[in-house]
């Protein structure tokens, strides 16, 4: 089981996206993702996302909001539980990321990028509502076969 965080950092109707190009044996190789990563021992979701954003981007989140929890189930990979945050309140200057290339992308264009199919669904939902939700995605290899979304 994997527990992770992800943050969509927003500025001027753009999200800061990471094009995963630099890590070996990366299940996300070639895909565009928000910023985040796996928990370290003893971390809360908030501590994890602040640390991961700082490590990958050089930015310090000042405020952020937990927007959804995503469950990924796959026949090929471990089950992953991911806490998804958004933030438009940060400080600092972007650094080079050792996992890929950082780029500000128009929010409306994120769905056109090479992302996981499930990511397209929850990113659209982040834009459409401020309500908290959970979503479970089931994959067969890299193909999304079903999902269930619950809004609160």
C-alpha cells in the first residue's frame, strides 16, 4: 500500500505541472502530474505536501486546502491512497526538479496532456466544485476500467 499527496498549485488560471521525464523505472514516466509524493514515517498529509512541494519546486505553501482523497487500484501496481490539495498561496522561486520539468499550464488545457485517465476526471472535478469528494479508480494495466465518485 502506498500513501501519497498531490497538490495543484494555481496562479493566473494555470496549474504548476510536473512532466515526469527524469526518474528510472517510473510508472509515471512521460506523464504530467501535480506536485507531490509519498509520505515519510510519521508525517501527516499536511506535513507531507508541504515537504514534497518544497523539495520538488522550491516553493513554500502558505495555505492549502484538502480537496479530495483518491484511491487507485490496479492489477499491476500496489493500491495507492492519495490526498489531493490545491493552493494559490505560496512563496519562493521555482527550482529545477530532479523528477522532471515544471511548467505552468492553463487549467483548461490540463485535460489535453498525457495524464492518467483518472487524473483527468478528478482535476475536472476540482475545477467544477469546492466540495470535498472521494474517488476510487480501478485500472487494468494502464486502462481505467471503472470509477466511483462520492461528493460530501
